[in-house]
C-alpha cells in the first residue's frame, strides 16, 4: 500500500459553539490528486487549515507525513508542504521575483540559489515575463499563478491548494490544472478544494465530498461514481418509430425516462431487457456512466441525500 501522507482521524472543530467539522476522517496517499469537494461553508478551508497546522482540531488527530503539523512552525513538516490559500499574502510593493525570493529565504534558501530557484518556479507557472513587475500591477490570475510558484519554492512533496481556480481567467485555470497533473506525474501529492465538479472530474484520482462538516463520500473517483452514480441507457429507434407512445408506456412501468425525437434515455432497472425493444427497430443503444455532477447533486441536495 502507498504511503499515507495526510491522515485525519475523527476530527471535530468548533468555532465557539458552532461545530464546523463533525468528525471527519480521511487519508491521502502519496501520488494522489485528491479533490475535496463541497458547497460554500461546508468546512473545506477549515480542513485545509488543520492540515497546514494553522489551527488545531477541537478533537481528533491530524498527521501529515507522520507528524503533527500544529503549530505551523514545525519545520520538517512544513518544508515538505507547499500551500496556496484564498488570500495570497503577496507583498504589493515587491516585484513577483522579489516576493518569491523572500519566500525562498523563509525556507532557508539564500543568495544565488534563491534567485535560481525562484526563477525556475516562476517559469513553471509561465510568469517569467512579468517577474520584474510590482505585484500591485498584477491581475487576479497573475497573483494566483505567482502564489502557486511560491508554494513550490521548497520543492515540496505535498501541495495543498484552497480553491485554486475560483474566479481566475481561462489561461490561468489551464496552467493551474496542468501544474497539478505535472506535479502528480512527478510523484508529488496534491490536495485541493473546489466546488467545480468538472474540474474535479478532469483532474482528480480521488475525491471526498463534504457537506455541512461531514464527509458523505470518499474514495477513488471511479468508485465514487460507481457507488453513487447510475448508468443511463440511451436507445435510438428508427426515425419513424413512435417513441412518445413507448415512452408513456415505460413511464407507466415506473421508469424515469426522457424522450427526444428518436432517442429514449432511461435509468435501467434490473428487469429491463434490451431485447424486449428489438422488435421496435432499434438502431443502436449505449450506456453512459453518470457524471460527478449528478453524483454530487444527488448527495448534496437534500431531496435525495439520506446518507
Ligand atoms: P468552506 O471553505 O467549505 O466554504 P469553511 O471551512 O470556511 O467552509 O467554513 C465552515 C463553516 O465554519 C462555515 O459555516 C463558516 O461560517 C464557519 N467558520 C469558518 N471560519 C470561522 C471563524 N473563524 N469563526 C467562526 N465561524 C467560522
Ligand atoms: Mg473555503
């Protein structure tokens, strides 16, 4: 089994009387791109702050690379982690390059080594042509990219990003997604929060869904899809076939169906046999696995989620 780099056990976190995290457990293994998905206010940032050792759990244990990340000045743990939070904390009056060099020095990288390393990570996020410009002149997307470069300064094995692509321009989004994949292909571990389902489905190997401080689903992306998603069956009939009448019959039989011209789509039940339709002149039929969006909506909206 792969090495567990982030291990949260039964974490509760209160803000005053309010319980923001209600006993969450999750493990992130080396090499995973782990997407942490949930609506606003569900506890994503709180979880990330716990992993970074910026706050302490009320109950439960947090382990990162085997150690307790709290308080955040624990050098060994921290050196191994790069992070980007919603607020970037960049210095407006320094250039991009100066900001990253300053950060390098905090990690004990100095002199020419710091300059070289800073230029390298700035190049990775495609910001080299802006590195001598003051950060106060940067757009939001440019700031995000620089913050990501800064997160990589110590060549960390674990990269934690809180909503990295929220509100950014398409080019920045593309660069950030590409970076996450590159990092994972080098054996690094990426943990990021998002409420963008498409992004999670496109980039992640693993996913946890959090709702109101509880994890309601957690595992390999395909397992989560298979567990909570239903495959949908599409059947295409001859163009002159009366799909409307057949649709009505199927509806009476209890199927949730959708008719569009010669195409009928439905969620098959166990007793459905495609051969029963063959007399109607089927042109073709195929199944489509549900998207993460469907799974998420099923789990997160109250009408269906009972887990
Ligand atoms: P997310 O990042 O998923 O939007 P957060 O972890 O920021 O969620 O917040 C989870 C819940 O905890 C929210 O209801 C939020 O209002 C509350 N919360 C977060 N930080 C604080 C704080 N410092 N004091 C009081 N309540 C907080
Ligand atoms: Mg947040």
